């Protein structure tokens, strides 16, 4: 597949393209390590310019009203739909995810924009009785101001839209920073907005770069809110830096999702669901099933079927009809390899996979075979630290109490899975799992109108649905005397 990765600039600020003044970024194709594009990043001065532009635009944007803002979002959704093939091809090139999954990401991004546009006539306030006659109290939703949207590399377009759409609908302006690993789809999206939409200048801005660029966004007093998706440690650093100016934060910081397979589970459903939930985007999804807890009554048949299913996955050129592409970078490959090596050192056994796949097409690029580990103990690092790669540790459990104890013994609390036919088991498990979202008898994939949020060190705040939208607002109270 041939796709243009050219960009009119490395940053888009106040409706104009320009070249950043920071260090150069080189974007690599993870399938073969070829260079896709090199571009200068945005330095601290560039970030200040973008934030100042967003600050200038925010009052006029808010005064435009939610109905006008919703109309802009509907046009944006139409634009994503019209250019879905181009955007999907860029995701394949920079992330390495299979084309079908890239197409799914673009569809999800479009859906997020359309859903948030629907709130243009549904934003709710309250009118309360006053303390005396001829008085009432008006509670209304106001924008927070300028939002810094710092996006990850695994779903660059979808997460951008997850943050951008509710922020814009509620009257905020945005400065977005894509990951330095995957900036191409974001720059292409900004180019399409610039060429085809009449979005007021300064409402949507893009800067590019790595940690230094992000730090400049977080530390600026012009930033009213930081919405970040990424690694736990980076999120903690953002929270600490934001405390200086009491800047609002919304943090989605990854997970270590347990998948509990109870003794009455439909094993075929459990295997197929967990295989997808572990290997989507090569395991680089925050809601991926990272550890599998199987009742000992069905441990052997489940493991046999799971290993066979993992070995049947098709790896290869992500532009083709494959199940799994490469990992996104050399760093992610090294992290995955280190996790497997550490597990073996601690006593785990590799049932299949364990390293780079064999055959033509895998000599270069960041490839790792689907790997299943058995003889695993819950205390091992592979059961406790986020792997973010196609590695499945399987542990036998004897009771529901044990499964809940092992599942909850984690610093993370984003997603969890349960496979059982028993209603009592399902309801007790849903009630007692310390996780923000739980998938019962199904694979991964949150809904745009629900709520995506983590407990514990998986984050603060949440995204999607009504409550995700409201995160981009603050309550303003007006006391009226009309008597």
C-alpha cells in the first residue's frame, strides 16, 4: 500500500502551518524500520505560541454557542469518514497495526466525534430555589479554558478525537500533542481540518515533540487542563507538575487486566475472546487481557485450545489480511523480550512463541511472536507489571475467592474480564473487582456512549459518554434576584 506521509509543516497553530524549532523527529515504519518522515519538533517557545493562540480564541469559541460548535463537529466527523482510507493507511504505516484494525480505529474516531456533537442541545444545568422570595440559583456548565491533549502512540487518531471532540463541544480550545513515535495521522487530520473546515483559527492547534514538548504544555500557566493518555510514571510526573498552578488533570494510565475463566465458562468463547483481547494491536492496548486466571477444573483444556489459537494467528505485513503486525518501536520490542526473559528466569515455561517469529519478512522490524507462558506464579513480574506486548501468562486458580484476590492484587484497575454462565458468579465478581470496566463473556472494546475510566494507578477521571464530556466543564453558579 502506498500512502503519502508528507506534511505541510510540523506544527499547526492559529490556522497556520510552520516548522518547529526543536530537535528533529524521525518516524519509522515498525514493520521494516524504514524511515517514513523526519520533521522538526516544537520547542518550549513554539508551545507557548500555540497556547497563547488557544487562549485568544477561547472566548469567541465559547460565545459561538454549543449548537454552532456541534455543527463544526458534525463536519469534522464527515471529513474523517470521507478520508477514512487515507487515515487508516497512515495508522498502518506508523503504528504497524493491521489494516482491519486501523480501519476500526478510524471508525471509532468518527463515532466519538459524532456522539459528542449530539450533546450540542443536551448540555444540562440546574435551576434551584433561592433563599428567599424572588430569587433562584442557576448552575451552568462552563468550559475549563485551554486543554492540552497529550496523546499516545497506540491509538493516535482515536484518542485525539476522544479528547478533542468533548473539549470543543463544551467550549474549550485545544493544543494537541501526538506521540513523537506516531505523529503522522494527527498531522494529516490537522491538514484535512485546515483544508476543508472553517474552524476558527486557534481553536484547534497541534504541536509535535517528545517529553520536552509535553513538559512545556503541562507547566504553562496558560494550560487550564491536561488530558493525558500514556504510561503510569509519565502520568504521575504530569500530576506533580500540574500541581504548581493547580491545573486540572485527566489521566488514563494503562492497566494489567485479569481475565477470569470460571469452571462453567464456554471455553471456545473464552479462548477466542481472550486471544483477541490479548493480541489486538500486538497486545499494545491498555484494556488488553494481560493475565489469565483459569479454574483448575478447566485449566488443561483451556490452555491447549489457547496455545493452538495463538499458534494459528497470522503475522505479517500489516497492509495485508493478517491478525497481528509488529510492535510499534524498538523500545516496545525490548520491553516485551525482557518480560519474557524475566518470566523464564523466575520459573515460567514457554508453551509457544517466546521471541522473534521465524520466516521471511521478520528479519527487520519490531516483531514478536504470540507467546504463552505456563507454570506461572501470581508473584512473578509478568503477572504484576504491564507488558504491553503479545505475551499471555496463564495461572490456575482453585476458588472464586482466590481469583478475586489475585485479580485485585495489582496497582492497576482499568479493565477486567470474566467468563462464566452463572449469574451469581458474574454479579459477585463484577461487584468485588476493583476495576473501572469489566467485560463479561466478551472481548475488549469500550462503547463511545459508556464510560472509560480506571481505578488506582490506572488513572484519574474518565473519558467517553456523558461523564467523560462533563470532565471538560466546570460549574458556574449565578444567584439571581428578580423580585
